[in-house]
C-alpha cells in the first residue's frame, strides 16, 4: 500500500522558518516525481512545488520562489520542503503527493500537515 | 500562474447527471492531454478521479468520466449519489508548473 506521511507542521511567527518532511513507502520512491500542494483554510488547492526523480529539476509557484526549497533523499524515501521568510498567507495544510509532472498525475496524497504563520 | 476557471457550485438530484467545466488556455488545458480531476470530502485529502483527460484510476466508479474540447475540460458524473457530494478540482500540466482550478462544490439535492 502506498503511504505518504507528512510531519513538521506547526505554529511559526512571520519571518520564521519551518521544514516539512514526507516519509514515503509502498512504492519505488526514486521512480516518481514528487510534489507539495497546499490548501489555505476554507480555500482551494494550490500547487507549491515539484521535484524530478533525481532532484535535477525543480519547479515552484511564483509566490514561494526564493523562499521555499524542495528536496528529496531517495536513500531515505523522503521528500522535504524548507520554508523560509514565512508569511501569514503561507498558512495552509501542506500535502505531500506522488507524481505531479506530465504523465505522472498527483496521486496519492498524504494526510497533510498544518502550517500556521502568526504572531 | 492564474488558476483554471471552474464554476463555484453545481447541484443535481440523485440519479441525475452533472457536468463541471474547467477552462484554461492553450498553455495548459488546451496544450496538453494532462488534465486531472480530484474529489475532496471535508477534512480529507483529495482523491484522483480522472487523469490524462479521460482515464479512470482503478477503483473509481465508471459513473465518472472526463473529456476535453479546446481549452475547456469537463468532468461528468452520471447517476448522482449522495456520496458524490464533495468539492471537485481540475488540474493541468504546464511547461513549468501544475495549475489547479478554483474548485467546484457539488451538492446532491
């Protein structure tokens, strides 16, 4: 069974940093693009970033470029999202998901981890 | 990186069919056959219902179908059931990102 388990969310002050992790199991992690997608409270889905199988390609939504960094460790079957200079508008549930590029649809999704940016 | 355009809400009675549209541009929906649809129940993670415009993942009911014409993709749900009441999102590949629609709330009357 494919499983994606996020961790690292929590309350952080504006301007602060947080690192999200996603532990993957049940599939060959190194064969898939991986993505982060977020959902602000009561709002729709917003794609945040994705990363190629070997980490050689990364893409970001404009609003996080220069502040967030996506990375992966294929030896540990893990995906990460380093978030710096956090803003109130980054408050959301952050989902880790398999796929997210062309012929690899985003599926499945983790249960999500809540990030709250507030003073 | 604008969102794809979906109606905010649609509704239908049990047994009826409904269609949700998803309008983009030639840079996303119209340019590639990589449109997906997701179902999200309150407090739950999204679930993939359709990928590559019209393909159903294993386990998804054949009451769900997808299509595309030009820059607009559509999700049709036939034989509406109470359990179909949820939010639905489309997404499309682009050359440098993944773009989601704003979401459509489906109410089963």
